[in-house]
């Protein structure tokens, strides 16, 4: 078994920090190829940001896949929320996410739903907000199914949103959506804040896990913080995870060094998986 690794970037410049080569997809593709990544993940506000055919030829030339398309900037930069209590606003958010689904579908890339679910309902009614989010996700899941695509819902820590902070809450919401093409995304940075035990949360998510953000406690590349990745890797192996390890990391000390560190760590994880059923990751990378 081995996991494919990718770098998370952004189609345009963004205030959202943990992106490498944000606004410079061409450069991200070149570096990803040089370092041996298998793909890239792109954060996209709107399909207008990057011509699909241009991306197709960039990826083909770089022998890379589009691992996923992230939608958080739809909320962060355009204020569109899938849990909006205003029906018009909610419909606009669904429509925009559907545009991203259409963009990603020919690449086989799922759309990540993180902050596109919104942050805090102004009326404080969290249950109502989650119900509206679930309804929106059903609409997006239907749209995605029609084009052979899928979505992943990310558990995000409490300081960024009041909705779906833990893996268990996210699994419950995805089960309420009840669509075969909607899975869960776990991000180690958020799990380090929210979960009692990261490995247990991964195991409890099990087959629902569809995408994974491999990042450390300080949002730097894995190995640069204090997360015990042995338990993360052992849990991913236990559940038979076969998705991406995506480096959604801060460009620290700079884009290139962060990408190199992410690559080294992903390689080390895969080597330890090959040589041992019990994951032992070198601490010296
Ligand atoms: C996105 O993947 C993420 O991790 C969040 O912090 C913001 O959307
Ligand atoms: Mn993330």
C-alpha cells in the first residue's frame, strides 16, 4: 500500500494562509512535478479564475492529477454560505459549489466543502444552520452524482466555525445527507484542536474518510510540529484509507522549503508502510 501525495495551492491570491504558491498554479505544478508529488489540490473561488483547458494541459505536461478542488474561498472572499438562512443566499452558494463540481468532474476531483458551510448563524440556532447545510449538500450531491463527481465535508476547528468541528459531528452530518458520493475530510491541524485522540477519530470515521489534509499542529508541513504521526498513519492503515495525503500547509519558511518537507514526510510515511505493518516514521527527516 502507498498513498498519493499532493500540495494544496490556490487558483488566485488569497488571505487563506495554508497554501503553497497561492495564485501561482503553474509554478506549483512545476515544483510538484520536480519533487515527485502525484497531484495538486486547488482552492478556487470561481471557475473564472483558471481556464479548465489551461489547467488540463498544465497537469498533463506535469504528469499530475487534480486531487481535489477546495471551495472555502467561496465563503471567505464572496460571502456565500451553504447554511445561509436567506434562501437566495443559500441558493447562490449551492449554485457556485455546483459550478466547482462541474469544473472538477472531468478531472475526477471531488469538491471540498470546508468553510463554504458558513461560520456562525447570526440567530445562534446551530441546529437550524446544520439542517440548512444538510439540505444544501443534498442538492450539491444530486448535482455531483449527475456528472459522476463527489464531495468531501471537512471537520474544522471551533475557532473558524461553529458548525461541524469534530470528526463525529461531520460523519453524522454526512450520514444525514445520505448520499453515496459525499464523504468526510479530516485535517490533522483541526483534529489536533478538537479530538480526544486523533487515531480513534480516524478509526471511527472509517470508510467515510474520502480525503486527508496531512499537516502538523502549527499548520506547517508534517514533521515540523508536535503531532504524533505514528498514530495517524497506523489509524489510516487500519481503516484501509486509499485517498490522498494533501499538504495544506503554511508556506514556512517559504513555499519551496515547505513543499520539500511535505514531500519528505509523505515519502517517509510510504516507506514505513512498505517495510512494516506497524508504522514507524523516521524522526530525522
Ligand atoms: C480548509 O481545508 C481548512 O482546513 C479550513 O481551515 C478553512 O477552510
Ligand atoms: Mn484543511
